[in-house]
């Protein structure tokens, strides 16, 4: 299926999460979802495979290209690059000032949660969902770790990234074992943090439901989430508090 031209998309006037929540119970084919053009000529892209999410490597320089720190395909280097910063996974937990302490504890003791059957299912399904996102929406998979313009320690590895001369769009992929009435707030924080780090204006949030790890629908569902500057500034403030506490702990020990 050939994606329609990017120029056919018109931005909704509604805010991200109210419109997203209203669309959650509609199939992907019915949800408001613009299709994007393939990467312009001169931009190299690779398709996801069953082995792992392929990494999109731009063929020409864009502003965000200079902010790449690591490639998730080189897992050890990628994990090392994440240690001293706040990632989108960390930002998802930053709900209140009190949550800063939990994020700091998790950063200081990364040996806690190493995954379970649900996270393993998500890892196995992500390449297949990413392939669907590329085919239906023209957003290539991305496994690169970026830092924000504001700070080398504000980090994100988006699941998908599309950039042209006018805009930068992201994709975020999830799997779930239960139906959602609305997108979990922690995932919204994760999306907003990625938008901040990359300078993106919106994100295609894609999820696939399963029952006992068997996919229950023929296609994933998706909604667009708009950038929210108020939420982003709040996350940045909490992230900097967490980083300051991490630095204090490093000095003490």
C-alpha cells in the first residue's frame, strides 16, 4: 500500500489526549490517522525484520542527526549511554515530585526489574508492528538514542521517526493484554518526553492487544498525540530534580 502524500494531512485543532481518548475504542482503520509520504529521495531506510527493529539512518544531515549518542543494535553501548541521563522510560514514572525519588532509586539500582513474559512478548511483536507502521503510515523504525538540545542528559530512543524539511514525527509502539479506555498516563509522559528530546510536533501512538499472548485483532490500533508544552516543561523540571539528586548521590558515594 503506497502512502498518500504528506501534504494531504491537516492538523486537528483539538488537544492531544482528549481527542486521542475519544478514538481509543475505534479500530485503526477508522481512527483519525493521516498517512505520511515515504522518506524523500536521498534518505536511506531499512525495513524491520523478525530479528529486531531496523535502524533508520538518514542519508543527509538533519538537526537531530548531530544529537545521536548510541544505536540500540549495539545494546551494551546503548545501555551505557543511558545510565547517566533521564530517558523516556524514566520520564514515564515522573508523575509528581515524590516520584523523583523512585526514579533515582531505579537509576542507582538498575538490576531491579529485568523483564517478564509481557515485556518479552512486546519485544517479539515490536518489529512486526513497526513494519505495519512503515507500510501504513510511512514512519520508519528508529533504534537510535538521542539527547535533547537543552541537555546531553535528556535522552530518548523513539520506536519510529520520520523527518522532512518541514516537520519531525515520531511513532511509539506498545502491546497490552487488556483493552484500554484511554491511553495510560505514564505512556503519555513517555511520548511527551520523546517529543521534547527530538523536537517533534506529534507522535503516532500504536498499540496491539493480545489475550494470553495471542494477538486478538487483525491490525494494531493507533491515535495521534500532539505535543504539549505545559506537560513537557513539567517533565523537564522533574527530570532535572532527578539528575541533581543522582549527582548528589554520586558525590556522597
